[in-house]
C-alpha cells in the first residue's frame, strides 16, 4: 500500500506539471482539465493515506501545490468565482505556510472584476502578511494599491502610495503614476517635484559602449558581435525606450499647466531634462514645443 501511495503521489505531481506546461503553451482549457484531475487524484491519495497512516504523514506541500495550481488555472480561464473559492480554501487552512501572501492573487482577481474596494482590502491584508525583508514584493503590492485608488478616483490616497514607493525604491511606473495623480488634482508645484523624481530614477543601464573591440583579435570580435544584441542588451534598450516614453509623455502633459504659460512650462521641462541622464531627449522636447506652436499657428515662434 505504501508503494501504491508513492505511485499515486508521483501521478499527481505529473498532472500538476502537465497542467502548468499546457498553460505556458496557451492551452488554458487543457491546463484546467489537468488541474482538476490532479485535484481528484490528490483527494483519493489523502483518503488512502488516512487509512494506513496518521494524519501528520499527509503531504501538505502536495495538497498546497494542487490547490494553488487549480486556483491559478481557474483564474486563467476567467472562472473568477471558482478561483476565489479555491484560494479561500488555502487561505483559511492554518496548516499551510505562506498562505497569507495568496491574498495578492485574490486582490488581482478583484481588480480584473473592477471590484476596486475589495482589491484594495485584499492587497492590504497581503501586505500585512509579507515580511519587510521582501522589499520588492511589498513595493509591487503598493503599486497595485495605488493603481486601484486611481481607478476609483481617490487620487490623494494613490499619491501617498506612490510617494512611499518613490522614497523607498523609486521606479519609472510609480513615478509616472505620481505625476498623473498630481495632474488630476491640479497641483503644479508637486507635478514639478514628481517630474524631477521620475527623471532621477536610476535606469541601471550601462551607457558606455562596452561592445567596441579593443584589438583585432577575430575571436574577441566574434564574441562582441554575439553579445551586441543578446537578450540582456535588448532588455536594456527596452528599459531605456520605456523611460524616454514616460518622460516625454509626462513633459507634454505638465508643461501647459506648471507655469504661467505653455512656453515657460516647456522651457522648465527642457532645462530639467538637459541636466539629467536623458540629455538627448531635450532636443525631442524642443521639436515638440515647435510643433505645438505650429498647431497654434504661431509661425514666428
């Protein structure tokens, strides 16, 4: 009977893996079927374990992964009520460690359902469960809380979330959202400060051209050619272009409202950009200023 149980455990694990693989291949229906089958087999396994052993010997990790995968596949198939019920089973079971952080997943579902107050509530409960050592995860949850507040038009609450993020671990998205919130409440001075914070976000992109060959060694040249467009280099380029898009959009948005006139506001943005790591964007802003004058038919300007 021990051997039979081991085989059944192996089968349940295989089904969970097959479910995950089907999901990653985009076959969400098959992923859900496999997840349900794993759930059925796991219940049989628990019953058999109870018959021949003490309850302590039940494999809790397996039960957790089966339920977690099932909830994930329900969510992927947009069966939100079923997903929430399954998450609830995990969250309420005190024997599962790390169950509290799954409230993030529940918050994400409520966000998709546009039930923003519930989403905020679950994100906050998850935040209480996640230790301060997990800084990055806490920042991401706070970002979600901020976005949910924006969706409900509670800009002041959203601002406190994004301001906290920008003081703890600044990033481009939070910086841009902070500018949008100050724009929404019409606070020109804070828009300027938020724009400066956005510009100061460290990009962690190496601007030096480390891809120039130091000598005529054909082997070195081959190596440099190979890494010139490797996936890391592509990520650096994407991050840089995303930063530039945020800064350009933010400047266009705030320039007309931060000073007495559009021109003065634009000049302020250009000066801030010129003094930053994005100095080449200043020219783009100047061109943008010129096209705005064109639209206003102020040809001499």
